[in-house]
């Protein structure tokens, strides 16, 4: 199911960017990006620590009005963070969670210095699968709960983020730094299982993911 979603998003992005580039070669730039990210799960349910992940994709920037441009693009990502847990042998351990998926974004961009520095912001649609942990950590018990590490993997699959970023460099190569915050409760899917809520101390699951990323952008 997730593979079909990925390929659908990839096809739509590629066809849109190629069409835009063909119709207005001077006004649009296709860019390829890649970089690293640091993600944190903001939640009162668990004790979370940030982790290092990766992301990359492609986008097209088009002139909009005066000093404003628009950016449409897609990227694949692997976000990681860890939760404090206790192993089956009663040892404390930070269990690492990994969340992978694809994002489609439509951003407004203000050109602070034309072709060199821009401030970008706007909404991001995220499609992801379940979280994963290493098999050896599946039965670790999450601190402050009776939940095992592998019982909270089935998070919300479609999420919305807000993007705020800054890019600087030349027409061909730019450095990009941006922050994304998940505006919806990515743990809400867990609230559908009453058994999990009992193991969580009869508390609702609530969490939002924040990610700061640094990328290199190559314009074609």
C-alpha cells in the first residue's frame, strides 16, 4: 500500500515539474535535494530524545509575483527518535524508532536576494507507514507505561506539517535549512485501541513530530 502511494506521489511530482519546466524554462528551476535531519517526538506520554535521519527529493521553483516565488516538490524521508525504555533484563535503554515515508509540499518563497537568498514557508502533506524498531527491542517496556516498544508502531498514516526554511547560495547550488512541525496528532491512531490506552495509564495518546533539516540543493 505504501509503495503504491510513493510511486503515485513520485509520478505526479515528476510530471508536474517537467511540464512546468517545459512551459516556462526561464521562470522555473528543477532542483534535486539531499541532506540530514534531526527529529523529536513532542509528547507528554513518553520520554523522547531526538535522532538523526535522512531526506531527499526533487522540487520546482517558479516565479509568482515581484519578489515572490512558489515551490512545489516531493521528498522521501527517514525520521528517527528514541524513547526511554527498560529491557527484559531490567536494563535502561533508549529504543530507537524509525519513521519513513514521502512528503508533498507547496510553498511560498520570498526572494530576499534574487537568485541567492530566499525565505520559504507553507504546508506539507506527509504519507508514512508504521514506525519500526529493531527486533531485539520489540519487548522493551516504555518508561512510565506498561506498553512494549512494538505496541505503538501503528501511527497515523496521513499527516500535515508546516514548513519554514531558508535557502542561500548561487543559482546552481544552495544550502537549505528548514524546520517542519507536525500540526496533527501523529499518535492519534493508537487511541482507537482501548487496550493500549489502559497500558498507557488510561491516558490519550498525543504527539507531534518536529524536524530540523539541513540539505544541499542542486538546480538543473
